[in-house]
């Protein structure tokens, strides 16, 4: 079955967003992990351990998402098996969640206050994005803005 042009455009946009999220979190996670590699084992506290563990899980998951989306852009395979799509989506969201946990744990290592502030701001940002996306779906094609 052929996808409509709108569905293909939406899928391409979604893939670009996934690629952006995966690339950004991969780089940030890798940079933080590099900083922890020089820490001696006796200086590893719980936040560092949790952060490194989270990156050990998220980096491979984000890597496979980057590779798969790059392949998908290059080779238009068509319709994929739903189970495979669900597994890839699950890997993507787990990779994001665990990478964010690793970043928060790294910030918590510096100060628990910074860790809490990061998490609180993250919750607010996620709520704003959800409201924004909901508004876009509620008013498709609308270019009206609520300027005052």
C-alpha cells in the first residue's frame, strides 16, 4: 500500500527529529562520560556510577537509532514490520530516557540542587512541548498566532 505524500512528509519530519534528539543526546552523553573516565575508582560516588551506567545503556541504543535513521534516509525500504518498528521506537525512547537520567545524575554529582532544578525544568519543557504539539494537531495548517 502506497503512503500518501502527507504521511511520507510527516514520517520524514519525525525521522529528522529522532535523528536530532539521538545525535544531541549521544554527543552530550559522550562528553560527560569522557569527563568521568579519568575519575579513580575510589572516587566514584553513586551519582557518577548511575551516570556512567546510564550512558553504558543509552549510547548503544542511541547509536543504533542514528544508524537506522541514516540508512532509512538513504535507502527507502518501504513499509517495515510493525514489531520491528515498535522495537526501534522502544529503543529510541529508552535511550532518550536513560541518557537524560545519566545527564541528571552527572549534574546531581556536582550538586543535588542542580540535579533537582534540571529535572524540574525538564518536566516543564516536556509539558510545553506536549501542549505545543497538541495545539498543532488540534489546528493543522493554521498559521494564526495568538499575539497580543
